[in-house]
């Protein structure tokens, strides 16, 4: 596996963590408009978090879970 993010299978990493630890909570934090919601959608492989271009979309912390990826809750800030 290289250092390229396209080589990383996030679902496998998350499922392995679930098998070893159970449910995992992850807070995604960073400056406004840097792509936190887009990252959450990419990890889950579906459009759960609202995204936009130019102006910030997320105005408060939101919790996201998916039936496609078990054992993980992502918090968008």
C-alpha cells in the first residue's frame, strides 16, 4: 500500500476497528469550508452530509451514521 489516499480502503479500516473495539466515535474538526462534510460522505460512500461551494454549509455539530458502514459515528463540526 502506498502513501496515496486512493490506495486506502476506509471501509476495511473501519470494519477492522469495529471487530476489535466495537463502536467508534470520530470527530471531524477543521476550518470552515475545508471539506469535512465531503470527507464524511466519502468515508460512508453516500451523501449524508450537506456540502456546498463557496459558503460554509454546516452551522452546528451534526452526528452521522450509516447502515453501510457499521460501528462508526462521525461528528461533523
